[in-house]
C-alpha cells in the first residue's frame, strides 16, 4: 500500500508541480511503475469557494470549482495563490491509471496551474505571494500578453509569447511578425531564463504560420523544426509542445517534416513519449492525429 501511494503521489507531482516552473521536483518524485498512464486537460472555471489554513508559516490553499457538472476541489500544491470567490482559475484535470493486482487503480486529480510570471515572482519573497489585487491584476495582464502592463524587459519577455500569438489570431499579421521577431531576438540573449524554450517555440511557430499563410512551405517547415530547437521549458517538458503549425503542415501533405518535429520534441518531452509514438504512427498512415490541448499550449 505504501508503494502504491508513493506511485500515485509521484504521478501527480510530476505532472502538476513541473507546470509551476519547478523542474527540480522531478528529481525528487517517486519512480513510477511500468504501465502507468496519465492523461490531462487544462480547464478554466470560476472559484465557488476558497479553503485555506495557515500555521507557523505553513499555508494550505484549495478552491471549489465546477467540473463537468461535478463539484471538485482544486489544490494549490505550493500554497502560493490568492484567488477569491468569482475569480477564474486554470487547473489541470489529470487522470492517472496504475497497474495493480488484482485490480487497477484509476484516480482523478485537480491541480492549480499557476501563471508562470506569478510562480517566478513567488520565488523571490513571501510578500509577493500575497500581492495586492492591483498587482495580481497586472501580473495576469502580463501573462495574457498585455505589453503595456510590463515594467521592465523581463516582464516584456514574458508578455511577448502571448502577445505575438494574440496578434496572429486576431489577423494582425504584420504586428504578429514584428512581435515574434522581437521575442526570438530576446530569447537568444536569455538562454538561461525559464521562458527561453517557450520563446523559441512561440516565436518560430508564429513566423511559420505566417509563412504558411503566404504559401511559403519551405520557410514554414524550417520554422517548425526551429521551434523545437531548445531544451524545452517547465511547461513544454510537462504538457508538450504546440502542434498547431504541425497540423497545418499536415494539411499540406508535409508529413515527413512533422515526423522529424516529433523526433526533436522527444528530446525534451519525455513524459509524452507514448503520445508522440501514437501520433507518429497516425501520421505515417497518412492521418492527422487528434492533438487535443496541444493545439493551444
């Protein structure tokens, strides 16, 4: 029973805490048994109730939300969030299946997904964990791509990811191209930043999709491969890379470059080995996989 509990905890820790920008947790998590399966969805829902406790500097925080018509508790494993009733939170709905005799174990787990900017700021000092509502709102704007909310180059670097993608999705192609190039240039000088891999991915993906819209398939293929030219990131290593450009290239019949892209992604997305293998098999058969949430990361 102890080993089984340890395995369940390990599956939850690996998939949950790494999203908070703490890859060191991977080295401390229990080894998972062969055959363990884990799937997940990222969900957004308003907080219905807040549960909290604090003693001797130790803090517990969790939130009641509605998920698929169920009332569920979303936990904050690091106790660093400060949401209120009515605030929207993003969380991981994870399904973990563990092989066990005589009966398999299947559980659901719900873990808060902290904004990367908030998680980084929270590492500096406790006071920033309980930032004023105005400061929390500003940080949320940064993560959402509001460049005007950024007060320094580091914050602009974190905002550019979403800003470039937002511009492209809104049909502002020239602005998206400009922002993506700025993001790529900043990434080249911030190789030790946790956001480096995200920036390499997002800038090249935006530029690749723009190239594809102009029927420049060669440039789009080049950008797809370049988007995987990093060691990943806390987010990419846990939940995987973005597959939007890959899907669009598959629609053009470019399966070979997509297969090479999967291979490059396997260098940092170790947790997604089975998923990449399944997608590769589908692409080899001339099919387009169901990429699910990986179209949005």
